């Protein structure tokens, strides 16, 4: 039986479609979960500066300027994919 894809299934595909590296995807997903730069750095064993560099690359590749815009972009696409 076919069912709409869940956000957990759609968001990683959307990140890959934007050509994010695996590490950029990890950082983006952590940011989507509301983690701070410091929390992401500790979780992924990175420096806060490296996390910021990855976020800058994510923003450039997705065409957004902030975490808030990134969440809006991904959730809008996810809801559209789910037909909502």
C-alpha cells in the first residue's frame, strides 16, 4: 500500500538534491532539530567554527540566509511532497 513519505524520509533526500556533502547533511539535520552551534560541535566532534563553515555552505547551496529560512525551506518542501 502506498503512503505519503514522512519528513524523516523526505528531508534527507532534499538535502542530497541540493548536493550537500554527508557532513553538511549531518550539520543541517542537527540544526533542524534545534541544536545550537555548540551542541552540534560536541555531537559531531567538530569545532564551533567548523560547524559555522558547514552551515554557511548549507545556506549557500540551498539559497537561504539563516537556520530559520532553512527550516522553512525544508518543511515547505516536505509538506508539499506529502500533499499537505
